[in-house]
């Protein structure tokens, strides 16, 4: 097994807007992050993935960049950035930047030029097409509702935007665009950053001719996926990026790969290292999705989740590398999705979910607040919602009569991205200690009982459990490099597996229900004395028990 620091690391994602506000304007910022470096060091994480901090008009909270080499004014200055980077490094923490290059903001200088005229030198930086009989060039829908095309009067043509209208897609077929991106990446690498998380990188190469997508009955738009995700040249472009930039530095690289299959992931994250270190796949997040995309309140049956995780654990073994995540800034809180956020079971089930994930093979990602057991948010009505995806979808779904307002709002409360974006709960003072001003998005009212201050000092808190899990990864090679074997695949309550490295074995068992359930230990553990590595219940015997209590998680070692 090829040892690498990024395989042995735990990454912590910061969504800067919601992390910590240093100057009372209600918006998290770089100095706020610097002020929490001791906290992150105490947690023990190795790497920060910083969601975008570049200059942006914030149509999509920084995922619409108008200058890649400037800092968003609300977040501070380049000097603040440099200080944060230095402080992170002084604390032994690396910084991974979010790289958003499938699209820019429409306020980026490249696009301002591009839209001016058909013969502007930057015209081909973006994807422009003539309309078809007064309609959009094809039937693709954007990920944020409506058509993926926007008519532009100046030249009587349409531009492609797979996300919001203010996020025009870059034309990666143009070698000048690729060189501009590589030059910008090199500039950040020279500054001393430690890697890139690449936003929707699987979508940068579009199929020749941009064909119409299949459109089911009652559907508003055609399905772009086969023509946009894992497109014809994506691996070529990433190999070029790797040769020209990535391979020249010591980086952690992770590609956000919408629509990625196991076979595709083996290319993106191949162990020869010709593209990226690892990808974010979505199959486990999309299990509850249906005809109306993510907008449902369906619950995921545990066997389906296990099947997917098993497929990725065993499928990439020895040929590529996994990322591991339950949460990020685009997902509701996993604790409210697959765990139990009631007062009685919140902490137990948060620790149980963490155990399942952190004992697998791959690089684990912790999303801010996950280490505190933060939950989904009791939004009161659409006025509390800030996210462009939810706001657009609410309008589209209710106007088309697909859902009534009450139903759609219920789905947004369950699945909307704002669940992850309310401020980190630092203490029980006003606004959870996030800001002295008015926060840009509501604070989850449960901050009085769920907050960092209370948890850091309490030995059995969710925070201290994460701390222990992270520390274990640094001391137990089997957690990083061991092979994975799923047990009890069809069981509806228990997620159990083993990890094996040379003579060392782990037996991990997690109960996803509030009942006491039976569990079968593998033969070499059943009734045998073993070492207890971690558990979310204080009392344990010296051999694996035949039952698991509500939301119990145990890890045994031999
Ligand atoms: C990615 C980001 C998401 C953003 C989208 C468009 O999926 O994670 O937050 O809205 O790309 O940039
Ligand atoms: Ca601020």
C-alpha cells in the first residue's frame, strides 16, 4: 500500500460565511477563522477545506467568482488571508482551496468582455450558441431551476449556465481558458496553499453538439447528465492540469464529481496519480432522491446505504482512493437524516454516525458543526431561506403545480442546503457567539444546548468523541490502510464491518435504530477477548456483546 499524507489526514470543511464573524457585520470572515485555529488544532484535524473566499457578487455564496486572485471584501483582505494561512501552518494545519472553474460569475472580467461582441477576443471563453426558432439552443435545465441557457441581447445569442444565470460556464475546449486557469492555480500554489477541492469538476467537458436530453412526461427540461457529467475530454483536461500544475507541488486534490460512477472514479482518482487524489461521489447522498430530484422527505433504508458504501469501499480498493463524507455545505445535516436529533438520542446517534464513517477506508471530511452534533434547522417560512437553489426550486415547483407551497416548504426544511449554512454554535450567548451583529441567516435556536463551549470541556461530548476518532486514525494504520469487509448486508438496523491489515483486525458495529438489536460478530471476535478502541456507551465488557443498545457504536481490535 502506497503511503501518503493525504490518506492519513482528516479534513475539516469551513463555510466561511457561517463560521465566525470577527467584526460584527453578521458575516463570517477570515479573521474569524484565524481566531478559531486553536479550536481546530484541539479537535486534531489535519487539513482545512475552505469554501470560496474569492471576490464574488454572492449569487451563490462565493461559488460565483468575479476575481480568482482577490478576496471577497466581506471576508477581509489578502493580508488577512496570508495571516490565516500562516496561522494554520503554525498550528500544523494545511489549507485546501475551493477551485470553482466550471463557471465564473457573470461579473468576471472575462465574461464582461465575452458578452460584448461576437468577435471579442474573449468570446470563446464561454459557451455561446444561436437560438433555435426563437427558443433556447437545447432543452437542458439548469441545476438551479429554469433553462440552462440565458438569452443575451447584446449579440442576440444564448450562453450556457449549468447553475444560476449569474454563473456562465467556461469553455474548457478553448486552450487559452485552460491556460488561464492553470496560471491562476499556480499563483495560489506559489503562495503556499496545500491543495484544491474542485467544484463540479466532472462537468467541465460538454458533449459535442450539445444534444437535447431525454425528457420524461411532465418533466420541464431534458436530462443533460449524459452530455455534461464525465464528458468526452474531462480526463484529458485533468491530466493536462496535473502535468502543468498539480504534479509540481505536494497537494491534496479532491474532485466534486456529480454523476460519477465507480468506473469513472477509478480514472479520476487512479493510484498512478495522473489526475486527482480522490473524488466526492454522490450515490449515498442521492439514495432518497426521486422523480422530483432531491425534493422529497423519503427516508433511506439502511441496507441500500450499506450496499453503496460497500461498493465504493471494495471497488476502489488497491486502484484508487475514497473520500468519506456525511455532510457538507450542500447537504442537510446527516444527524437529522439518518440519525435521531431528539434530545434523548442526538448525541448517541451523532457519535454512531461518526463511527461508521471514520472507521472506513478513505479520507474523512468533517463539516463545520458536525463535530458538535448540529442539526437541521426549524425554518419558519420562506423568508428564513437564503439559498438560491431552494428559492428558485420553490418558485418553479409551486408555479408548475408539482407541489403546493406547504409541501415544498416541508421538503426544503428537510433537504435544503441552508440546514448546513446556519452559524456555527460557539457558545450559549446571543447569536451563539457567532456575531455581535445581525447574522446573515438565522441561528438554529438549539444553540443554547448545542454549542462548542459546553462540549469542549465535557469529556463525553460529541466534540470529544470526534477528537478521539481523529486521533485513532493517526495512531492505527489499520484504519487508514486496512481492507474493508461488510457484515450483515441485509440487516435493517445494524451497519457492521471489519477492517484488516496484516495481522490486525477491527470489528465495527453500529446500531441505526432506537431499539436493542442483535449483532453477529465474525468468528474471530465472537466470544473472544478484544481491545475496545472506542464506543459511545461508557459500559462495555471485554468481549463483543451479542446485542447493540439504541444507536450504540463499538469498535473492537485484535
Ligand atoms: C457545487 C458546490 C455548490 C455550488 C455549485 C455551483 O456543487 O458545492 O455549493 O452551488 O457547485 O458552483
Ligand atoms: Ca464579518
